[in-house]
C-alpha cells in the first residue's frame, strides 16, 4: 500500500477547561495538521492529488478552525467570543479541544471530504502538532 501525506497549518485559540494547570486559560497555537491517505495509484501515479487534499481538507480547516476559537461544548468563553461576532467552532460529542481530539475530528472530516474524490481512498493517519515539540496522532488501526 502507498501513502501520501499533506501538511497544512492553521492558527487558533482554545482552552482545555478540565486542564489542571495553565492550559485552562485562553491561549493560541500555530497548529500543523498532517493528513495521510492510502489507496491505489491513479492514472498519473498518485494516491491522491495533494492539491485536492489542500482544497478539500485545507478548505475545511480554514473555514471551520483557522483564526477562530475552538471550544468544548460547555466552555462559556465560546458564547462571549461569539457575542462579539467572532469565529467559534464547538467540538462535537462533549470533546475538549485537545490535540488528540482535534486529530480524531480532522480524520473523520477528511474521510468524509475525500470519499467522493476517487474510489478506495482511506485516511490512515492524522497528526496534529500543537507546538513544534508536542503532537497527537490518530490512526485508522486503532
């Protein structure tokens, strides 16, 4: 099996409301997101065109998360920020906006977005760098 990975960056604020130290405060990150896709090679010898991943997945990252505030559903700051007309993305299913949960969220959304591109594409890994030294991986093997 052959894999192709596209790296994309976003800037966003968040806070981890249940964190036991300073990360419970509002702060921001320059996130780097890597999406790895597996599949058969197409007519041009690619798993998937990197530009397609950028357009679809990167487009969603830009629209939903970039230069916004990523909130847990119970985070009262989300309402305050939204009341100012600013961008807020509320995490699904009771998730805190951790790198681990963001990796799982991006994996699910990337798979949905890439399903219609070509037959057999599978998102196999998503890596979310919260800082250059700290990241979380989601992979399809569990």
